C-alpha cells in the first residue's frame, strides 16, 4: 500500500460491521527481517484451551505482549502480557498511524504451516469492550481469512499477504465470525500480530 495515497481502503463487509484491508503496509525489504526477528525474539508457547472440560494444547503457538502485565482470558485460560519488544513497538506505531487507533496490547499467533488454523470465533471477550477495534498484521505465508455472518450465514474471504494489515472494527465482533481455514497447500510459517485494547 502506498502510504501517501489518498485512496481510502474499502470495507470488505456488506453490513453489520467494518473490515478494512490495507494490503501490504510493510516495505518488501523489511519483511524477511521482521519474520526472522519475530520467530527468534518472541517468547512463544503452545496455546491452551479448555473445551468441554478438556484441557487442550494446540500446535499453534501464541504470545501476549502489552503496555503492562495485563491478564487476558479466552477459551477458559488466562494469559499475562510480557512487555513490548523494540520491534513490536515499531510495528505498533505503523499500525496505529494507519488505523487511527491506539492499542495497549498484542496477541501473536504462530502457524507453522497450513495444517494449523483457527476455527470460527469472534473476539467478543468482555475485557476487549464493546465494538472493539482489532488490527491484524501478517508476516510469512499468504493465508485465506474467512468471515461468516452469525445470523444470515453470508460468507466471504480475503487473502492476507505477507506484510499486510487488516482492521476489524465497529459491530464486526457482534455480528460476524472469522476463521483461518487449514490448507495442505501452505508449507511455510505465518505469524500474525493482533493489536487490541484491553479495557
């Protein structure tokens, strides 16, 4: 995306929310650098969830960073934030400038290949507040990101490219589910940074 362009990115959703896709916002020369730094410097852990009373460890790895040691609970497990790294702060600045929103934390996901994904869900935890804004920055393999309306079941998807930014805001989390479908076609890792605001 040209940072000096006056064209405003369009809302991908037809109704009940706003999802703005900015395309690639990180310069091509910095993509490999950031992917390497995130793989090496982030304190990755297998994600944990308690589903139907069963404790599950996912193959996907996660990390949680922020302004302070915020607690964040989802899937019946609680995580405590680590303090920002220098690279995360630099990326946060880019995302805040483009989205016009300030964020105080970031949940990072590491998908080793296309065999790892994310099932349908919405980020509607109480700690995020109502009509929250979530900015998702992607590095590594291109992956399809899907949306499905909770009542009408209308579905749509977007291909998230290396270095791209997607922002979900307004009533999106109240009305739409999103997912990262698994695929056998992707053999490379993808990291996504989801900047959010813990209330």
